[in-house]
């Protein structure tokens, strides 16, 4: 594989992490109407919960393919491509939190 493939995996992972974190952020901000637990969370705690849920959802499969399921993955996927995907998804989570906050401030209010 070439470096262009790793760059593509990084950028696609970044946008995927951003999208998932933004959706989780918006859903958690509106969950306070339905759940008494979520209504008690302050803004910073809501951000922390969003980041933790997004990390579990976004990074679980590539991390498992890199460590535990190494023999189950496709032989054409290299470790450097998985590392680029993990980095992109992880860097996308803070961007997704920012996008989610902006979306909930400008569109939902």
C-alpha cells in the first residue's frame, strides 16, 4: 500500500468520528427531556459522556482488528492503514463534539 491509502483512511476516519460524535452530542443534549439521569448532567459532564461513548463506538472495531482479531482481518489491510484509521477516528471525536455543540446552539435553539 502507499501513503495515499493511509491518508485516505485517516481522512475517512476523521469524518466518520466527527459525524458519530456530533450525532451522539445532539442526542445526549435532547435526552434530558426523557431521562432524569441525563437531565442532571452539566455541560462538561455531557461532553465527557459523549467522548466516552464515541470512543467505544468508533474505535472498538479497528482496535480489535489491530490487536485481538489480527488473524481475522483481510490480508490486504496493513497495520499502518489501521493506525491511520484509528488516529483519524480519534482526532475526529473532538471535532464532532464542537460540531455537535454548534449544531445544537444554532439550529436547535
